[in-house]
C-alpha cells in the first residue's frame, strides 16, 4: 500500500513516522525547508513520554517523485492547501483517496451531506471551489485529529499526547478503503475507528478550536489559563453556544454539552494552541477554517454569530499587526 503524507510537520510527521516504523506501507513524506533537509540527513525523530524513536523515511519536496498513491494524507494547515493543488496532481491515480487530517471544517463538508446544502462549497476553506474541483470530493476521507504535537527542531517531532484519529467517509458508509486505512493506522498504534457520523466529531473538536485557538492567540494564554479565567471562559462559551446553534441547524446532534467540552479543554492543561504557536513563530494562523467558516455557515443558516464575529475581527487584526514594533 502506498501512502503519502502531504505536509509532514507536527501531525503529518507523527503519522508518517509511525506508519514507516510499524507497518509495511510504502510511506512518502512531502515537506520542505530545514525540516525536510534534517529528515533526509538524519531520519525523523519522534519524542514522547514513552521515549525517542528515529525512523528512516523517504522524504521529498517533489510529489511527482512519489507518483500515484493509494492514500494521500493531507496534514497541512488548511490555508496551505490551495497552493499545493498543482503539485498534488501527480500523486492522484484513479483510485487514490485523499484524507483530510486537519482541524476546522473540511472543504468536502457538504458532499453527500444530504439536505438543502448538498454539494455546497465553503468559501472560507475552499476559495472559488478550487480544492473541490481539483481533488474531487469522491476521493475525500475525513479524519479528526486529536493528538497534540509540535516540531521541536528540524527533523524532530514532540508528541505531547493523544492517539485518536477517527475516520469517516462523507457518506458515512464503511467502505473498503476507509476500513483498510483504519486497519493501517491501528497497526501504527493509533486509535482510528471508522465513524458513521464523522461530522458530529468534527464539530465537537471544532467547538474548542474555534474558540480557544483565537482567544489564545489574542491573549497568549494556555488552554488551562483560558478556562480558569472567568472572562475568557465566558467568551469561549458564548462562541461555542453560537456555533452549536449553527451546527444544530445543519442537523448535528451534540453528544456532550458546552460545559463538558470546556472541562475537556481545561484538562489538556498548560498547552499553547497551534494558533498561538503559529503567531509566536511568525507563521500564518489557521483562522479561516476554524473561525471564518463557522461565521459563513452562520450566515448560511440564518443564525447570528456576534461573539464569533467580534473575536474573528480581533484575531484578524492580530494577524495583520506585527508582534514587535
Ligand atoms: N499540532 C497539533 O497539535 C494539532 C494540529 N492539528 C491540525 O493538524 C493540521 C496540521 O497541523 P500541524 O501538523 O500542527 O502543522 P505544521 O505546520 O506542523 O505542519 C505542516 C507542515 O507542512 C509544511 N508545508 C506547508 N506547505 C508546504 C508545501 N507547499 N510543500 C511542502 N510542505 C509544506 C509546513 O512547512 P513550513 O513550516 O515550511 O510552512 C509544515 O512543516 C492543522 O490543520 C492543525 O490545525 C490538529 C490537532 C492538533
Ligand atoms: C489544542 C489542540 C492540540 C487540541 O484541542 C489543538 O487542536 C490545537 O492546538 O489546534
């Protein structure tokens, strides 16, 4: 089985290292810059509480070198996807499945969703529908990413915690291809069940990301600190209540309530969200897939999102303003 990871950073590197180390899959990693050079020279190191492993990996910045794949796992930040579409094409054969291992609302969200919005593109994640047109939604397999990881140094991934990578077809069916991917990820040590209702899990994860990530970027605070502070917890809660109304209008039935979700985020502890890490490193923040997309669906469903709109305005200005003057 041929599996390529497009964007072998924190999450893609973790998945790729585990697949290369523990399975028979032929694994190729697409990366760039000093991180790619380090992986090519010294292999990919994964550090966790369990210890350290160094895996020899096939890594490149040229997808054409790897050729058509059975699975391409996209583990890029959502805003990086439109730019890689031309480069992705050589990896797509007639049967290639494309897995979105990303936070936020995926570009294929309304494919086989049924209902009034069937086939709709989400402009905030897929400007002009270019991703939908190039990849084709029939290739998409969804994945909710629960592990937390970061790139500690070029070629070195720190796996903080978490093994859960639930998967799902947009149709909810348990197809052969999603079952085979699940088996592969399980043999790599992840918990990767196939879910009939992955959109519900996407929203439960997004609840936290749409609120805590921008609040952390605005305040510099960790998840634990945002949850412990009355003011920031109230802002996060208000954003989550607004998002809940939007999701419910789209048919989502939440298995837990907002307060349980906040308690879950607090338990992650003194962890800086990926958005805060990006801000501190001077990288673009994943604002559109996490926040703008929910605002867009609020407008679509006729549910106002005043708190989300306010935080979105603030975090956009944060993104546009240099940290040091
Ligand atoms: N990290 C985490 O703990 C979690 C992350 N997620 C989600 O997972 C997804 C991936 O996040 P994460 O792993 O943190 O992101 P990273 O930034 O660590 O990884 C993405 C990698 O892709 C590389 N890249 C970007 N564009 C290209 C390109 N054109 N060619 C080759 N490589 C490229 C980046 O390189 P460069 O740095 O040079 O841009 C980077 O190394 C996101 O949606 C995130 O929200 C979800 C849960 C937890
Ligand atoms: C905080 C974490 C790791 C889990 O909610 C996350 O998804 C992010 O930082 O973007």
